[in-house]
C-alpha cells in the first residue's frame, strides 16, 4: 500500500476551489454540531456539547461542464484528482458568506497584544483563520498602518497593546478551509463534450480542522 503526504495549504490558501459557470442555484449549506444526549426514564435530559463551533458542509451541483476548448470538466475533475478525493484540504469562497465590514472582534485592555479575528453570523460568533488578502484593522475607529500589526492564522498581534476600552474591528474577506466528503465523484456525459455533476460536497469550518 502506498501512502502520500500532502502539506496543508498555507494561510491565504494555496489551493482554491475553482469558480465555474455551470453551477446551479440551490447550493446547500449545512452547519453541524456534535451533542451527546442522555434521557432518563423520567424524561429528564442531560446534554453535553462536544463542539463549540460547527462543521460546515457545502453541496453543489453543476448542470453543465464543458470539455474541449473551455476545459471546465478538466479544471474541476483535475482539481478533485489533485486533492486525491477527501485526502487533501483546500479553500472555498462561499459567495454568501466571505466578507465582513467593520466587524468588531475584541476590546483592548491596555495589556493584551494578540486577538483572534472573528465574524458574526446572526449573532453567532466564530473565529476566522483563512484570510483572502490583508484585511483592514481598526482600533477605536482608526485605521491601522500595516506596520502596526501582524496576522498569522487569523491571530492579530499589535506592535503595542491597544488602549483599554478601544474597540477592535476589521474589514476583509475570508475562505472556508474544507475537504471533499467523498473519495469519488460522478461526472455524467449527456452530450458531446458536455458533462454534468449532480452533486459534489465538501466539509470544513473557519477553523483549520481539516
């Protein structure tokens, strides 16, 4: 048996899921938690949450993938083959959830220098680690110069601790780091040089868990 070792994509994403024109409307996006539930005979329940943040599953379908000069089939199929199915992770830009504007992520205390970036979705807050480019960082409403901070895996470290009570916010874009759910994909040819992919799914979360 042969095993392969693949280095995970670096921050900023070395492998990015391709954007192709044949995708259908109706993209499915499913957050999933892991809760242990025990119910007594009386009906009383004890629950324990095993996950603080959800795993996100995305399911896409393509009504056409053109072969030949357009090379859409080879682009997507080649991307799947390079990932070796579910083995290697990549990054996906969710069109409905990939950008924040003036998103508050912490409040300075005059001592702490490092803070994780977050994004809020309907009041639920979770970390963001995979950035698309360099975001704008604000301290107390003032845009910070790039030399005033550094970012590694979504952790912002300031050259000097932000003043106590100052609101820290950011504006920028991010990716989901994911892997394919299955080790196989069904590409169906329905006309000459025309294929369809009824379903392709990948799972992950803003945290680098996969």
